[in-house]
C-alpha cells in the first residue's frame, strides 16, 4: 500500500473535522477532538501512540486537529480523551506524566484544548490509585482545563462469579475512582460506557 504523504494526511484530517464539526456546529457543545494520543507504555514506546497521524504529521497533528475544530465551531468545548491513568502501576504513572507533558506543551502554545476526558475503563481486580489520580487531576485542573469522565465502566470478567460479591467490588472501584476525582474538582460530565453486559466491548 502507498504511504500517505504529509499533505494528504493534513487534508484528510482537517477535511474530516471541518465536515463533521461543521455539520453539527452550534448543536454539539463538546467534542473529543483527539482520542488516545498517549502510547500504551510510554517508558517502552515513547510518549505518543504510533498512529498514522503521528507517522505522517509528527506530534503537530494534535495541535492541527484542535485548531481546526476551534476554527470550525468557535463555541464548542474541545476535549482530549484518553485512558488508563487510575491504577497503581508504573505504566499508569508514566501515562500520567506523558499526558501532563503533552497538556502543558499544548497550553504553552495556546492550543484551544479546554478539557481532559478520562475514559474510566476500570479493571475490577485492580485497586484505584486514589492519591495518584487525585494529584493528576489537580495538576490538570491547575492548567485551566476541565475534567470529563467519558467512558466509565468496570471490566469484571476476572471478579468472583457470585453476583453480589462481583457487584460490591465493582461499586467499590467506581466509588474510589469518582471520589479521587471529585475530591479535587467537579467533573463537567460523567458518562457511562455500554448499554449492558450483553453488548460489552470487552474482548473476552
């Protein structure tokens, strides 16, 4: 397959945003402009996810996307959305560092990003790093950014089969997660993810 050139990538990215955001201008107040830009493991892979946009345009694709969205609908609130900031693992800590570095750089360049979306795909068996998550949210809020919880669910396939026990653990994870955030700042929205376990997105 032919590699996409920088000019082709820029056209496709900006055209898509202009068409979609323009179509709903004034009717959709918030947009996830860039989704999941941080790599799975920044210590091993570098801070940014290896996407077609990064390959063709470098990290400037993020700024380009936000500036295009802002120009298309100046009244919309623009969100950068990502996941896996809440566990007690070193990977989560590195992801928090990578995201803060990215947000600081964007703010230093006056890029019109207004909020960070925390996806909140919680793993049932993993405890929430309440102190780490609270400190992260405090730093993000200190940059003048709002917080959205955008994809809240609990992946419970490794929890005990007994429904009461499973539900109690799932509720504990959600409580700890939301408390860690709400102790610092009131999220602008809390959105759950999925309709039911029957239609789960989790590949199990």
